C-alpha cells in the first residue's frame, strides 16, 4: 500500500509552494502599483492631509497662472522648506503609483478618491518651478537675499519632478530657468549655489550663455570691492581681503577668454559681444572694442540692447579720440530712450573733451530743469549687475510658457 503519510506530506508541500508563489506575485504587483508599499505605509489620515495639501498647492498654481506673483505672494512665503519637500515627494508618489498601474494594466485607485486626481501634471510642476523662481527674483529685488536660496531650491525640486514626468522634455524652459537661477545667485552673492548651477546650464544645452555667465563671474571677481565675497567658499582666506594686481589681471584675462568663447559658440549672442567690447574698453583697447561691436548682428535687437550697443560704441569711439562718431552714437542712443541718463552724460563728456564746453553744460542743465519724473529707466545701470539685468525678460518668457 502506498504510504499515505508521505502522500499527505507531499500534497501539503505542493499547496504551501503554490500559496507562496501566489503571495509573492501579489506582493510584486502591489509593490509596482505602489512603490512605497514595501516601505512603511503612510497612515490614511496623513494621506488625506497630503492630498488636501496638494489640492491647496494646485489652487496656488492656478491663481499664479491667472494673477501672477502679486496674487500669491503672501501664501508663497508660508511654504517652509519641509512643506515643499513633503509636497514634492507626495506628488512623485502619486505619479509613480499611476505609472505602475498603467504598466500592469490595472485599474488605478487613488488613495483619496473624492479628492485629488491621481497624477500631478507636468504643466503644474513647470508652473510651480517658475513660481518659486519668480519669488526668488522678487526677494533679490527687495534686497532680501537670505530668502532667495530657499525659493530657488524649492523651484529646483519641482523642476526636477517636471523633468522626470514630462514625456517630451522642454529644453528652452530648463535652459532659461537654470540661467535665471544662476544670475539670481550671482546677484545675491551666493557663489556656491551659482557654481552648482553651471553644470545644469551646460546640460540644458545653453553652452554659449554658460560661457558668457562665467565671464561675467570672473569680471565681477576682478572688482576689489566684490572679490572677497565672490570667491568660492574654500578659497576664502580672510574676510575683507582685497584682490591683488596679479590676481585682477588673471581674472580679467579669464573673463575675456570666456566672452570670446561665448560669441564663437553663438555669434548672435549680443550680450556676449557687448560684455567683450566693454571689457576691452576697460583695458584701454578701444579699437578692439569697436571691432567687437561691429560684429553684432543689428537686426531684430530690442530697444534696450540697441541702446546699450550705441552707448558702449560711443564710449569706445570717444576713448579712441573719434569725438564726432562718439557724439553721433550717444545722440542715437538718446533718441531711443530719451529719459535714460547715461547716454546724455556720455555725450556731455564727449562734447567737453572736444572743446564744446557750453554745449556740454547745456545738456546737463536742461536735464536738471526737467521734473524728476521725466527720467526714464536706463538699461545701463542694470547691465552692470551682470547677467541678472535681463531677468525680467527671462521671467516673462517663462511665465508665458507655463500659462499654456
């Protein structure tokens, strides 16, 4: 007779093996449907809070798209770093769960069916990245430099998520965002953050702008007033140390090399040519500066850039002793922006050196007789702050992208 004990034992082994297989397959499917399932489960109450928080975040983004920064400024300042990180992690968890469910062709069940949709759209993530960048620019403009790094790190968290979940990446958005962030960090004298952003600009394919920004960084560091602040943290020996003459020459040469490299990579990079020409003028090389300015493609320049080209050209020609051509450039700049002060001052100085003191004085006294409100904005004052001067145009472009 067969050994029934052995048969029963064999049957039990087969049943146990079959149950283990079913259990492992079930666990694998649930792990794919919810990547966080293998870790400690989030309590239902906390999940509801996270979903409600995400809904408030969606409302914030919707208002920003409609009203701009002015409509959300107060609420934006109530988002501490911990809340941003938690919100971003939860958005990623929801997207991972939905993606895994699609992969397995399983019906996806949101953790809070009556509340948030299961996925966070790439458009909302992009808008959040731009919102926090916008907030950082506002803080820098207000001189509140200590808050700018927080806003930028928050924006970067959402931009990273945007990159991860957008099927087709949008290099213009990333390139503009990174460039604006680097400019903001430089304006806020956050050198470590600035240098951390340079590889991101390169990865976004904006290499010509990367070289130009590096040139501006080197040129700013050549300033005796800023060098000790703009030195990398591990290179700071003592607070208040001034740049030596040899170090200054080295930084200026570095700036010239990087500016030249930027316009080699992109001959249409007008700001690169402008900064190169200005740097050459400051090195008493007006002929080289004029040659660089003559390389600028004049078509389709906006008013601010045309003004700056004429202004820098007027200065270089005056430096070369070509008073008539210098005066003509300054006058053309004044016609573009009549309220701007620097072209008027440049023209007055040129006329004075050309022996036309009465005409030179008349230009300034006429301006002094005008009401205070008659002076318009002058791009020159912003241009001296490095790449940050174009932040408004960059933000306008980014806002337009995320309104779609």
